[in-house]
């Protein structure tokens, strides 16, 4: 292989290696982020469930002699409202996530622009 051709091949391989490492780093960051979110969401849901259960029991016991059906109905409406709010917040968070491999794609675009320049 002649010298200039070898240098071009070496440069292209260097670009490819750098972009592959960047992509691998982004994959790892996304995996860690998803795992953290899953663990935190599971813990939050479990603890929230316990809190709601004990709160509902407390309210039902407080109104047991006067109007337990009304208390149970209002608690059910409250729980449905909280569930709807949680779904809306989750949907909003799903749309806020960063574009997958955005840094890698930006670097590849810069490389292509540099190669296309005369």
C-alpha cells in the first residue's frame, strides 16, 4: 500500500474506532440510566402502595360508623385521579428522554462535513 493511501486508511480506522467507543459509552450510559429508573420506580411504587393502603384504612376506620360507603367512594376517586396524573407524567417523561446515540450521530455528521469540504 502506498504511503498516502495507508495514511487515509489509518485516519478512517481512527475515526471508526473513536465513533465506536463513543457509541459504546452511550449504550452503557443508557443501560445504567434505565436500570436506575426501574429500581427507583419499583421502590416508589411499593412504598406509595403501602402509604395509600394505610391511609385508606385510616380514613375508612375513621368514617366506619357514620358513612363508610362515601369514604370508600371518595378514596377510589382519589386513587383514580392519582393514577391518571401518574400516567400523564410518565408519558411526558418518555418524550423528554435524549435522542439515542445523539452524540455519536453528531460526530459522524461533523466527520462527513469535513470529508466533503475541498
